[in-house]
C-alpha cells in the first residue's frame, strides 16, 4: 500500500498541483479544504504525512497542528506547513505548534514533494 499524504489547503490550484505531483510519484493523496475537514480526515484514517496550509477557514493550520500533536495516536505524524506567512514570528509559531517543516510561499511544488519523500523515508 503506498504512503498516504493529506493535502490541506483552501487554494484549489495548490491542491491540484500537489495531487498531480504526489500521485505521479506513487503516493495516495487525500484532500481537505479547511482545518475542521482536515481533522475529520485524519480521524477517519491516519495519513502518513500532512501538508498543511496555515491560513484556512474554520481552523487555521497552527490550531490543526497543535491538535495533531496533542493526540497520542497522531503525534508522530509528520506535518509540513505551507504558508504565505513568512516572518520569523510566524515560523516560530509553526514550529512551536509542532510542525516538522515550515515552508513559505512562493515555493516550488517539486521541492515540497522532495521534502515529503524525505520525511517518508523514500529515496
């Protein structure tokens, strides 16, 4: 069974790009459009990694990441935050929330896919 990546973003073009690239390299991809849907998807079936936008409707990425880290069942799941918020304090908030990586926009989707491969231990 291929590793599963949950892409959490409310920007359709970003979701489509990651869906295409991640499937192309053999991952299963699930999508959530907001923070509440992300947590529901994780509860339904734990993904191997979460790509998480920060600025989303209902619950922001910081809150979602803190919720993931507070759960014993999910705490070990890698979380890569993707955001337009690139200040030092924003980055610190993301890392303090428990992100494994904090990548600011604009970013190369291919570089992000390489980070995913790194965290999932795929060469």
